[in-house]
C-alpha cells in the first residue's frame, strides 16, 4: 500500500514540476516545440550593433558610425511608441471582449489599427535595414561578410547560415 502511494505521489510531483517548467518557458517566450528564426528586429538591430562595434575593423568612418547610431535610435524610438499603442489597443480589445454583448463594430477598428501599427513596425525595420546596407561601401560589405563567416560577431545574435549577403 505504501509503495503504490509513494509511486503515485512521485508521479504527481513529476507532473507538477513538468507543467511548471513548460509554463515557465512559455512565459519567458521560449518555444521549444519548433525552432524560430530570430525576430526581424533582432536581426536588423544586431546588424547595426555589429557595424558600430566593428567599425574600426570594417573601415567605417566616424560619420558613418554617427549615421548608424542616429538611424538605429530613431527607428527604436518610433517602434517603442508604436508598441505602446499596440499594447494599449490590446487592453481596449480585451475590455470590449469582456463586456456582456461583444460589439464587433467596436472591436474591428481596434484590430485594424493594431495590425496597421505592426505593419508600420515591420516597414520601419526593413527601411532601416536598407539604409544600413546603403551606408556601407562594397568593400565594407565584403569585409563584414568575411568577418561573419569567421564567426566574429556571434554576440550580436546573428549566425552566418541565416544571413543573406547585404
């Protein structure tokens, strides 16, 4: 009797610990079910960080570094503002869904605005990426690709397999 109770107790403990572990990873934003590509923001901001960090090795001038920093800061500020609006709209949507009678005429414009802001964020990142590409000379681009092939810059979260030639 005590053996079966002990085994059942152990099984319950393992289930609880396993569920807590899965919940922890979901809360942390980790998805162990499938591998995800790094987010576009991580790629673009990582590229800008790499360019500034290795400016000397890449032969990037002080004016170029200043431009990179200004473009990155401007894009980041705009994204933060849009993310705040997205979060605020999400609260409004949740509030509308919590009402007794869900009014789709009230929710649809909120959804449209939320995804319009997300689209603006993506466009801003792609524009920043294009601007960064245009800032470098062909020689600087080539040098950067060589450095990445050698494995430098891994602290930026970028891997050569996932990168396309600038």
